C-alpha cells in the first residue's frame, strides 16, 4: 500500500510539474503579446506624429498663402485709395477754379442788400429758408461760413436741416 501511495505522490508531482511548465509557456506567450502590443502602439504613435508634422507643414503653407493674399489685397486697396486721392485732388482743383470763376462773376453782379445785415438776421434768414432746396455747393459755402463764425455743428445742422455728421465732415474738409 505504501507503494501505491508513493506512486500517487509521484504522479501528482509529475502532474504539478507539467502543469507548471504549461503555465510558464502560456505566460511567456502572453509576455510576447504584450511586447507585440507595445511595438504596435509605438508604430501607431510614430504614424500619428508623422501625420501631425504633415498637418503642421500644410497649415504653415496655408497660413503663408493667406498672408500673401492679404498683402496682395492690401496693396490693391492702397493703390485704389491712392487713385481715389488723386481724383479727389483733381476734383478739388477743378472745384477751386469753379469757385474762383463764381467769385469773379459775383464781383460783376451787384452786391445783395443782405450783406449789411447782422449775424442774427443772417441766422434768422437761414431758419426761414429751411424748407427751400439749396444746392450742394451753396450748402458747403454756408456751412463753411457758419463754421468760421464759430457756430457749433449741431446748431448749423439745425439751421440747414442737415445731419450733424455731414456738417462735421464738411467742416473738417474746410480745415
């Protein structure tokens, strides 16, 4: 009976050793799987970094394209503004000549009687003319005269039935 007991113990020991060897093989295979996972993750991470670098390069190229386009647009706008300034200067020169001609014509005409009136009479006359249409040139002259007399832009706007902003613009142009 002892012999059977020893044989059973030896068989159990052999079974345990085989089970332990089998377990070691399985664990070793899992360790290889972890290494493969780490290698796969490292490869994916490298791919993501390369994609990010490519995106950064494309963004830099796109931003430089945008900056170049904005600079081109700015140059074209500046050229347009310069052309407009030249045309305004020509217009002002032509308008100055027209003013000189109208002044010469007004010298030839008899002076109106309202020249001798006081400033209050002049302002009252403007209040009465509120409903009448006045041409743009006459309005400009009136605005400039009133502005030079020191009347505020709000009061001028009220007298001539015009916008305050328009009055301020014309008075600034007068300066």
